[in-house]
């Protein structure tokens, strides 16, 4: 980040702006609509207002930066510094009233995610990371985050959003990993990566992610000592098929099975 | 409840006692062990200490009452008033760090659940019900709870702990319901019933529940205007196969499909 000095506090300003837009709509019935004509892809007024609030703050403070957002697309996506915003990651949890969604804020420098935050506004938790560190603020007070040790898949707690979201070319490889783990948990999106970063779980496997779904989480998991790649072991920064682990041993074991999945 | 005058505040005392025993162990790695020799049935020191704390309070205040608990079995289960205690419902969420587990406290009078509470100690939420009312305390302040309207399964948000927990005789009937709903969410135990009571979701379907898994939740859902029965439409108070809905329309539609499941 040699070209600009970015205060970490700016992430909290963005999260505060998102919280102010989102929280009046959480557990409120009036604002759910359907983004897609077919199927169920919920998005709320909260989502759009929160992204607008964050884009405004970024544009005021960093007019040369690019922005990629879930709701309003890309501005200057080829800039040296680009923000990746997902105002409500886990919209299904959001519309069900569950406190496991979050606002994702990522900053990439020359396409590498360097700083990131997940903010859960109902619990008052923020999970952030970058530059080889990861830190937490929440009801238990602030703390540094570190992934936990886990000797093998047989000891691992695994998260995925849903076992039914994988493409047919991916299901077999995913199941091969799940069958070896101690426990698999469903229904969690960004919160899952934060549990790995904070040392409460070991593995997240997903597919079909967009850049804004993952860019803000990579620095959190990596800053806490974890590993995030795609299923071939390459960069996860662009999204796609993602495997995030608390340590390299578990990541290697999962990757060995996941790499067998053919391309869709 | 003609034979005793029970202050609702006593539920809060029990929940406070459970919280004091549990919270030092939440997101702490040291206290997870395995209850069952085979398989994965986690239970923590927190679980046992919390049930002990609640049993002590009940025995001091209501020495003639019975107690049924997850950890320490039954005392006077045939008493007129019996408490059903599950200190940590959702142990898998608990050991994964997710804030969707809860302490369940139910009071049955002549085998009918009359008062109940679910307390989530990390978010500071309490969902309680009885006598035709249901009430909430939490970060957003106290409020009465009421289920929401939902015209049909096609509009319903459904919860179940896992689509893979059903017996082979049950899977087909469960899937028939799930396929008709708008959205199915996994990985949520007691918190799911509270989301139905609070009007954020419409339906919970589970099987294999124990009495202590459900007794504390029935008064919450029913007090908010919902319906809780087994898959044949009979009493849910003893556990087993459970269907809880925010209103009778959705409950009837689910029941019509679930009642086809053969006995195991």
C-alpha cells in the first residue's frame, strides 16, 4: 500500500454508515422484494441504501479509488485501489431474522485483497484483518484473532451455505470432504469465515461466489493465520469456488479432494 | 395454573443463572467433550453447570415441582408442575461459535406446557410466552411478539436443523413440504421457533426431539399466535416429530404432507 495511507478507522466509518441504513429494516417486514424475476434472490431497500452510503463516503475521501458493489456494479474497476462492497452478505439469513449476515468491506491493491471487514450490526461485532493481523470488536470486548490448530479433516468443523448450492460437477468433491469432517454446519455465509478467523471453526467451502462476496473476507482469514484459495489452490480474490481453512494442513487435505471437481 | 402463582420473573432468574454458567465457555476451546462414545454429540461443562444452577434455583423455590433436564434426567416427572430444561439447545451452533443456540426453560402443568422461554445469552435476547401472550427482550428493546400472516406454503420461510437428520421414513414427506416453500434454512435449532413467534419466519419442521427440546418453545410460539403439533396433528408436548407454524393455514398445508410419513 505504498501509494496511500489508509486509516483502518475508515472501515469503521463505512460500517457505521451501512449499519445506519440497514438496521431500521432488519426484522421489519416491509422491505423485502425479489431481485430476480425467476427464483428467490431477496434484496432489500437496506441493501441499496447501505451501498449508497458507503459509496458516498469512499468517493468523498478517495475519489481516485475504484468501487465494485453488489447492488450498483463497478466504477473504475481497474484502479490501483478498488473497494469491494456487499452491504448484506447472507440476505437469506437477513430476511429470516437470523443474526449471521454481515456487511462486507474489502480493499484490494493491484487486485490483491489487503484490508477487509465483516460487520454484524445486530450483535455489534466487527471482524477485520490485513497486513498479517486480524482483530475483533464485539460484546466480549476487543481482541486479536487467530485461527486454531486442527490436525486433520477428522477434527474439523466445516461450514457451507447449503449442501444443495453446488453445481453437479462440484457435489461429489464437496461431499468427499464433508464426509471426513467431524461436523458440517449449513446456513451461514460471511459469518462462517469469521468463525474460522476467530478460531471457532476450521473450514469453509463454497462455490459461485462473486468478488464482493469474498474480497472483504480474505484479509480477515489470512490475517488470523488462515489460508484462502480457490479449489485449485489459486487466488480466491476474484470469487468462484472457495476453500478457506484455519491452517495449511486442513487446507491441503480439503484441496486434495476439491481439486478433483471438473470445471463446470 | 390454579394451584400456584408463578412469577414470570422467575424465568429470568433461571436464565440469568444459566447465562452465568455458560457464557465463560462460549467461544472457548477448553470445554468441548463428547457425550456419546460413538458419533458426535457435543456437550460442555457449561451445559452441566447451567442445568445444576437452574435445578438448584427451582428446588429452593418450588420443592414440590418436578424437573426434567437434558443433562441430569428426571426428578418427580409425574408432579403436577414439571420443569423441562435444556441448558444449551443447539450444541452444534454453540461449539461452532454461532449465536443461534439458546437456553430452553419450559413449565408444564398436568403435562401441558404453560410457560416457556428461550434465552440467547450472547445477543442478550429472551423470547418468552404463555397464557396467550408472547414477549421479547433484546437489543431492540422489549416488545410483544406476534406471528405474521402467510397465505400458503409458497410464501413460507421454513427452518429445519438439517435436511439430513430425518429418518428414512420421514425424508420424503419433509422434502414434499420443503419443495413447496419459498425458502428453506438449515442449521438453526431453538432460534428457529423464536423467529416464527416473532414473525420473521413461518414454519419449523423437525423430528427426533426430546421433551426438553420443545416444552419451553410451545408456549412461545402458541402465545404469539402460532400452532405447534406433532406430524399427526396431536400434542407436541412430549417431543418426537414436530411441526410449528405461524398460522393455521400454513400448518394445515404442511400437516397434510407430513401426516403421510409412515411410523419409523
